[in-house]
């Protein structure tokens, strides 16, 4: 996509990010539709160990008091004590179930919030759509390329709202950054760098064992290949190929999606990625050092990952919640956009953005800037509005799929030793590379399968 076309794309789609635009007619009678126009949104939370429970609290703490948590779903029944914390917020305890399909059978449930390990995101989303439920699914939406195609198919077939947990698309400061780029003030953009640098220690290898009482290991393992229970897998699944794609899929999915959105690009022409697990030995399979390059039309997007750099820090809450900018050179999750008229640095989840011009007297010259805030509340609001109005949310599955493809393509190249992949934008397929296409989708373990047609 040429730069002028990228600018046109940005201008056309800026309004679609607002609640009042992008109306989508959704007809399937199995979904909740207009019944929730004035009633509370009834939620089933799937996965409550960490992020899921945080999301449950966030929806209940909304000033509008327009949400209710009817179910807490987790394969580990030891988590069910959290129902008392939910009761403290809404006045009654939710039902607790290990198999979230029981919540899908409840017609009173409006929407499902999925915060499971990555390998369950697609299956949860598709089953929820088939049950007529709208879905908030955490990032990354998919474990492999094919799953994104199936989620889009399911959302359209059953007329469901699907919101991806990439909150940056609902952040006012990021909308303003996108507007600034679309205006042409940054000039022509030929390079964008995306960083994910932090410290994440390896996990020691532990022997297989019996699952703890109350833990449904078979369902936790789900569509992944058969394997005995392993506590290391449960603790460190982000770095095991059968469950996730490493930190390019975990944390960096936010920066990658934000960078692609800001630059207004879709499919890359080519992709390659190299790196390794070099800093420490242990359970992890995915790299702690990784570089990926996505080639678009007259734009290179470069990704750099390090997981042994404790001196490079994420943007902290004090910066997010006040009029401060991070110290960009040691910001772990920054984006650098190089235009012919300036350099834009952007922080995810708050931190704001600044545009730097040519220095004067060895001092920085800031041409434009905007402070940022953590956009979790705005993203939840966007989801609720989408449910009520049946308009597409700010992070629909079509956009989530495109961003997840960048991650999966990079990992496929990495796993093939740095092979350069050529992409067909019409099919998402990798051209003339049977070995790469073997990693385009996984083999699913019955009964945890995505059936065709969805």
C-alpha cells in the first residue's frame, strides 16, 4: 500500500473508530440483539487466574453499573474463592463452573470475556459465537493463522460482536496520533520500529506429575497435543509453542497491533525472523532474543525483542496516570515511526506520544505531543456500546486477525531458521512453501476442535 493510500485509509477509517460510525447490521436471532438496549450486560468470565478476574472487576466498577458477572469459569476450581470478591462488588455471588460451556447454555448470558491461555482463545470465541454470545477476547486472539479466519467466519455467520483486547485502539491519545499521521504532518513514512524489551526469567524444567485436586488438566490442555500434567506448562505457557508464541505474541501483540494501525497497513509482502533462546536454559522453547522484519509497500516494520534486559522498563502507572512522558530510550514497549518530516515515539497503554524535529543547539525539539492514559475503561466502554448498538467495536476480529498474522508469520519464519516468507494477501497463505504452511494451523485434539464449517 503506497503512502498516499495509507493516508486515505487512515482518514476513511478514523471515524469508524468512534461509537457513532461503522454501523453493522447483525441479523442472527441467536444473539442478544436489542434485548440489552436498556438492561444490564450479563457476563461469563472464562479464565480467572489473573487478567480475567481483573477484567471482571473492571466491568463491575464501571460508573454506569451496567454489567453483571453471572459466571466465573475456570478449569481450576481452587480459583472459585474469588466469587466472594465479585459478590462484594455486585451484591451476589456468580456461579462457578469448570466447563464454561455450561455458561454458554444459559440464555441470560449476554457476552463472554475470554482470558484463558492463548491456545484456548479461538475455540472459546467460536463456541461463544455459536451460542449467540458476544465476546471480549484477550490478546492475541489466535494461536495460529487459520484460527483468525475461523473467528471472522463465526462472528459474521452468527452476527456477534467480537472485541479484541488491544485497548490502544480505544485510547484518545492514540486516535490523535493516528490523526496526526493521516494529516501528513509526519511526512512520508518508510520505517517503523516496534520494541518489546524487559526481563523475564526462564522457568526450570519440572517433571510431569498428577494434576492437583480440582484441576481439570485435560480441558486446560485442550486442543494442544496430549501430554501429562506439568506444573511448568501451567506456570510458563506463554513460552511453550503448543500453548502460545512467546513474548512476540504475549506482550508485544499490543505494540504490533498499535504500530500496524498507526501506519495504516494490512498484509506484509514478505516476512522473516531470526533469534534464539540464548540468555538462559530451562523450560522455555520460544526466543528471548528475536528480530522480525515485515516488508510492506515502501515501508519496513522492524520488531526487536529481548527478555534479559531489566534496565529497560515498561511504562509505569505514575506515568500513565499523570502528565509525564517516559524516558524513551529505555522504554520497553515503545514504537518509533520514522517520517520524512519527523520522528514519532508512541507508548502503549499510556505514556502518550511525541514528535521530534531536528535538534537545535543539541537540545531536542518537540514538534507535537500528547499525554496518554491507560485505556482499559475506554475499551470496555467501546465493547458495551458495540453490544448495545450492534456497531463494530474499535478492535474487531478482522483487524485482530491482521495483527496476529504478523506475529504468526514471524514465528513461522523463526521456526524455519529465518526463511523469508512471501505472503498472498488474498488468502493469508504463505506462497510456495509447504513447510511454512504446515505451521499455518495446528492439529486439534478431540474433542477440543474447531469444526468446519463453524
